[in-house]
C-alpha cells in the first residue's frame, strides 16, 4: 500500500479541495482557529495536523503524505484483523486486497482526511476485538475520539460495532465497558457537532442519492474492478465469507451499516458522499479473503492426498484450530472424523461467533487461557504454497486494472488542476490587470499558487482570508465593486467553467454583481478550461465611462420635451 501510494504522488497540481487544505495548513494556529469558528470546523483537527506537516516542507507531496501513511496503516490493520479473526493467510490476502482496491488508492493520494479516518476506524475495530478478549477499553475509546474529530461521520461505526456485540451475545459487563468507551468518544465529539450544524451550508451541493449512486458505491467497495469476471468472483467470495463466523460478525456490519445509514438519512437530508464512508470498505477484503480461505479448505478436503491419508489431514486441521484458538485445546477429539468443522475451526454455514476468547461469559472478566500442550509444528509446505499462491493470484486483478491505476495518478483525473490554471495566469496576466473570482471560492487558485497572480489587482477583495477568518477572504460591497468595474476595459475571470453565460443566480450579492456586469457589459475574448474551473479574458463591449471624451458644448442637443397628455 505504501508503494502504491507513493507511485505518482507528485502529479503536478492540486485540485480545489486540496488547495483549501494547503492554504489553511499554511496559516498560523490562531488563524486556523479563527477560521474554524465560521467554516470547516469538521476538518479542524486535520488542518492542525497538516499545519505541522507543511511547516516542515510545504508542497504537494508533503500535503498528500499523511493520506499515504493512513492508507498503509489501514492495510496493515485490515491484515491484523484477518489474522486475529481467522488465520494469517486470511490477513495477508485481505491486506493485499485492500491495498490494490482502486478506491483506496484514489483517496490515498488526496490531500484530505478520509484515508486517515479509515485508519482510525479500522484501528478502533481491531481494539474492539482485543477488548472482547479481555483487554482494557480505554485504547478503543481514545482512538474513536480522535477519529471522530477527524470527521464526525465516523461516528456511524458505533452502530456497526453494536451489531457486532449483538452477534457475539456478549454479557452485560462487556456492554457496559463498550458503552463507557463509546460514550466518552461521543461526548468529546458533541461540541464539534454543535459548531458544524451552524456550518451545514457547506454541504448544500450534495444531492439525494439514487440507485446509480448506490450501485457505484457497491462496485467501488466490493471489487478491484467494477465489472467483469473479477467483480463477480469477488461477490461470490464475499457470499462464501459470510459463513466465516467471528470474522463475518465484525466485517459485515462494518461494510454495510455506515453506508446504509447515511444513504437512508440522505433521502431526507442529502449528506452522502462515498468518501464520507470510505472507512467501511475495510470490511469487504476481509470477507473476500475469508471466502477464498473457505474455498481453499473445501478443495483441500477433496484433494486426493487427503483421501489417501485421512489421519494426517484430520491432524493438520486440528492443529490449525489449536493454533487459532488455544482455549479449545482438548475440546476436539484426537482421533476420528469431525465432519462439520473446517480447517479454520468453524462450520462452513455458521453465521454466529464462537464463545469469546479469554472472557468469562458470566462476568465479562478475562479468564486464564490454557497453554497448548506442545509447541506447534512448522506449517506444512503445501500450506505455505497455498498462502503464496493466493497472494500471487491478486496480481491478476491488479494487472487487469493497471490502466485505471495509471490514469488515476494523472492530474487530469481530478476535478480540476489549479496548477495549470495558475501557470496560464502567470503567462497571460500583465501587471495591474484586474481579476475577478466567480464565485469567490475560486480565489483558492491564487492562494495555492500566489506567484502566478503577483501584480494582478483583485477587484473584489477587501480583506484576505487569513485576516478575516474565512477561506476566500472578505469582499467589498456590491456598490463599490460596480464602481471599480466601471473603470475597467478588460478583466480576467477565474470562474466555474459552466458560468458565463449561465442562468445560475448566485446567493451572494457581490457574486451577482460580478456575473451581471461581466455577462452584460463584457464579451469573452479567450478562455482556458481545466475541469470545473476556467481562466477567461473579457473585454468591454463599449469603452468605460471614464474613457469617453465629453462632447463639445455647442454639439450637445437639448433634451426632448416630455410628451403632452394628449399624445401619451
């Protein structure tokens, strides 16, 4: 995952949201704190983290490195969950599968918080499993609290974890420990929720998700490729993985519950975007790997060698169970056939979790675990070969999707490239040229690459974003902007690419003046488009008022007399 994250990380330009991260991260801590009172409070902790990172080396690579590290950590945590809930090869396969999932790689190279949120949720899930085995609850609560502060929609994972506890049928003492840890984390989040509710206008652009949205999410989550044989193979393996007992009781709620809740709520108040529930994707590779492990076990039981040596095959299966569940030593017969148990110690169709490892089901306290009676023998060679073959098999879907991986690492694959627009501005703008940003959000272009706009006059800017505690700065009053535009014969516009001309009516009165004056009194001469943003030169159709020579007095015609009542 680290290698894939670093591949093509310097793609030569930031897009809009990354530009916001960069400009906010470059501000001082008091300036960031001032900003959070009015906008982007939900990203406050992430901006403070990026402030520390960019203080070391400001640049696009440093901007994205935390996301790369977050994705790499998540892949390792997915693997650790697979090892703990099943066996080492399930963990290895699940971690590798997570690493080569295109949606993971996309957000691993974004200068935003979503890869870090995924790492926090996966880490909290692993700590939940450890707590169910008798470990303390406070690490679980601490990781949850930090993750919730990185993005408040991560709180939906609590519903998934509650479903896991229900499936495990844990005693009251365990519910109490989980409730205290979750309650502290939610309590820390509540002030952020209160502040972010007043800033809910920032997600007004979201739309009600439809069937296509749900289908795209499912295809992005469930497979390395969204169509074809690889996709349907992944779906089949996930269905087989549902019988993995303990693993399924953790992975399935994580995969399903947060997206379903957010999709349902968004039918009434649109809040859904795939990146807000990226952390749920960790459940899919675990189920795929568990399904592949069950399939391998089924094939192994039908293998001729097992038929020729039933005693050796049964002993190998018994040793696998002992290795994964040392508390079950003595529970399995040393001789004879045990038809209903797979090599992983679970019934193939079982959907319930075995008793908690190392926890007294009456009190919920940790109970001592008996040690195995002898040292485990070295794994058979064929087991290691199966593990290696499964890892190498993942190269097939990876190579199949290689063109998509390569395209995703191009700057053109993002919504826009602010570096391209800024470079064009640096080449085309003359000193003193007036510039307008429409809407004002696109001032992020000049904030992310200020050198290209050096010497230009921002006609609408009254106070910078850093001083005013805003993202884009505070603009002048509409009347003053009209006066400034009246003396301009040409103006450069950095605007939304689908504006000018447009039927869009901005909510901001200053933006309305920009649109009305430029669209009504100026004509486009040339423009350059990069995704959602464009740089355009507009020339006034008639000379500005201060450039019109006054007519000689003797040529001034008297005003016509008003019409008489009889002629009206």
